[in-house]
C-alpha cells in the first residue's frame, strides 16, 4: 500500500525585532502577531496584551486564583492526546464535485514562499501530483521558483497573469502586505488568489480572495495538552516562536489559549522567545541558551517553527538543562529528531495531505462550489516509543516512520470527493 509523510510550514507579518515575552491568550485567531485577535470586537485585555508584546517584554496574565488541574481534567486531556496518537482517518464532509469538468482546459499557478525551503519543496512536489490527479493537464500546472524575496514573488505573480492562469495559489508564509499591489493586479485580470499553508480556521490571510482553512491552532493545543499531562499542570515553559511567521504565530496562539485554561501563577508560567526568520535561520541556540541559563526551572521548551528545533536541542545540550523539547513539523528531519529521542514529542503534519487539501479547496473556489469551513488536514502525536513500535509492526517497504505516519486514506477520500469513485 502506498504510504505517506507529514508536513509543516512558514512566514507572516509581525514584528521584525527579537523580543522576549510571556505566552499570551486571545479569544480570536492570530494573523499578524502571536497575540493579535482577528475578531473585530477585540477585548481591551487582548489589546493590552498585544501592545505589551510589541513593546518587547510582557508578563503572562494567567489567573492568580485558578485551582490546580484536577484528575478529571487530566483524564480528558489524556483522551485527546491518545486519540491523536493514532493513524488519522479521512473525515471530510465536503460536497462531491465533478473535478474533471471543473479543471478541463483550466490553468492553475502555485507560488511558494521559498522553493529552497525543504518543506516547501516537498509540498510543491505533492501539489503537482495532486493537481495532475484532479484533472489539470501537465502544461497547465505552473509552479513558480522563488527564493523568499519579494521581487521573486512579484515576478511569479506577473507570470501567473502572463500564463493566463484561472487561479493562483500562494503557499506558505508570504508577507502579502508587501505584495498588495501585485496581488490586486492579478485579481484585476480576473484571477482569484488563494492562500494556503499559513493561516488557521476562521482566519483570513491578507489581500487574497480565500484562505485554505486548516486547524493549525489544534497543533498548539495538543502541545499544551502533552506538557500538562506530563507535568500534571505544573509546566514551566519556554516557547520558541518565529515572529515573522503567520503559521508559527497561529500554532503558538493555540498553545497559549489552552495553557491559560489550566495554569495559574501558583502552578507554572511560560516565557516566549520570539525571533525573526533571519535570526532563526542563522542559528538561534544562543537566545534559547540564555533563557535556560537564567531559569534552570524551565521543564519544557515548545518549538513552533521546525527550523528552530535543532537550536532548541543544541541549547539543552550546552546548558545540561533538564528541559524536554517538543515541536511541530512535517519534514523528514523533524521525524528523525523524534525517532532519535532528541525531542520528546512531535505534533506531526502531513505535507502530502495538505497538498491535496490545497488543490481541493482551490478548485472549489475556482468553480464557485460551496466551500468547507475547515479542510480535513490532521495532526498526529508521535514520539520515540510510538515510532519504534510502528516500525517493528510495519511490513511494508516504507523508508522510515515518517512515510507511514498518515497512511493513504486521504487519497481515496479526495478521489471520492472529486467524483472519481464510480470511474
């Protein structure tokens, strides 16, 4: 049986300066920062929290009177964690469409945040495969080559117009504030623009017509649940966040919201190290190491951008810290870190599954079909023990656990939704 891998992603629109802050919670979903609510009636408290983070240092406003987590609450968290350790099923309830009719003689353009990013390259390979499967002819599938710079992405948007694409998909953490005019030009040519791989559910990306709704907030919630279970609510966390990444901020907010439900000033805290994409890309272990040195009571490091996983592991080794590292990611490297035990747990994401989900949502936008409120893209909790167990039990020729983590249910699932079941 064909086996499949797992995902992750990349960049947004926040502060460019390095800041130290405490984990924040808001009642909405974040787009531009780890604490800014997209809900129009943002509370005064949320605004205060946002401003304090942007001014560089902020204290987490956890409750002073919240009681310690109960055994009943821990049992409910354990139920969730156990559920997400299983191979996920395909659960989409989207309406069946005639995909071949929709894609016939149509053109689709994909513009990645950075073609040189290993994760992005993997997603683009699977996006090409999914687009071909759904019915686009090979010469009608355009995947741009970008290097992460605005100029290259601008060129790619112009190419989408020149190639007379029917729809353009921008994938990953692309700062659309710097591309507003180019995006509007694409739209003025009758081409709808879709964003994927960055924002969560109930969260629209900037300037685009539609955003693929993936529940990235859930990944953050699961990370919080894991630490709460392991420490019975007494979590002293250091969060490592990419302040330039919509995706990282989205997952971070899912964590922060869950964290504040169970942790009070008497039972724990969370300090956040925010780094820009350039800082994290050029090595971030010294920043993490500084925090571990200042605070030997930190028992968990939570990494929201997989490019910082190795920095967190390195900082732990250099300081002989007792802190455990957990992370989210979908690259082969992220899985190998979990398999080796360098990180205690990985909330894994399938880049193949998100590729199919992106293509599915895009053709629904293109055809004017009813859009689902959430795309069926799952997460799976894995660690060294679960990886070892499944490798021992698996009799396929899959090359490592990262290839068997999510199975192939989504391929059959999307084939049914695309009207291929009776063919």
